[in-house]
C-alpha cells in the first residue's frame, strides 16, 4: 500500500484529505467480499436453525392458505348452484307471466 499526494502542502496545512491510500492489487469486489465475511458473525448452526424455522412456518402458512382458498371456492360453488336454481325458478315464473 502506498501513500500518494502532495506531502509538503498537506504537512504544512494539516489537511489529510490530500493523502490517498492506494493498493494496486485490491478491487471493489474483494473489499465487498471481506465486508460480507466480517459482517456474518453468527454461527452456521444458528443460521440454519432460523432458516428451517422460517421454512416450516412458510409451509404451515401455505397449507392454511390452500385450505382457506378451497373453502372459499367451495362456498362460491354452493352459491352458484343456489343462484342457478333461483334463476331457473324466476325464468319459469316469467314465462308463465308472459303466457297469460
């Protein structure tokens, strides 16, 4: 790592912004990988336990959602049948009324 900048001006004014750190072998992706590696301090057991818990909760929620949807569709089918019967009765009544 090398320090570049105008040392004489920075030394007299006390301005450290003139100095820049330069590492020719580093890249942004390596820096990001290091930040990610240092950011994950949790043990892998804890992470996998949390993941399994989340997946289990998701499975249960999906199962409940499918059950509710099935009940909803069943209710709609019953309503359709009831309305079709009522519609047939009203159509018959209308036919009878027109034939008078």
